[in-house]
C-alpha cells in the first residue's frame, strides 16, 4: 500500500481540515480534492457560455413590460437632473 506524506505544513492542515469536515482519512480527502479539481478542469465539463446563458434566461424570466419609455428624461431623473 502506498502512503502519502505531505511535507508542506499548510497543505497538511488543509488536508486535515477537509478530512475532518467530510469524515475521511487524510489520504481520501486529498484524493477527493484532486479528483474534483481535475474534473473541474476537464474540457468535457465546460459548457459554452451561450448554453449557460440560455439556461439562466429560462430559469430567470424577465418581468412584464411596464410600457414606460426609457428616454432622456428618464435617465436624467436617475441622476436627479432637472430639465433645462
């Protein structure tokens, strides 16, 4: 059986924190973290931005139109500018 020895103290503490939080051994925690990082970087898991945006638009519908016109006076009112 191979062993894992982490020489860097900060990395060791991070591995111990993850192991404790997940109820794993330190080796299993490192394996989990490395597996997730490699999966995250895998090109097959990346989705095109258009696909992500289309999904967002489907789940976050815009409100109903108000019928108001966003003209110069509207934008001026946002800046508390008076009509001159």
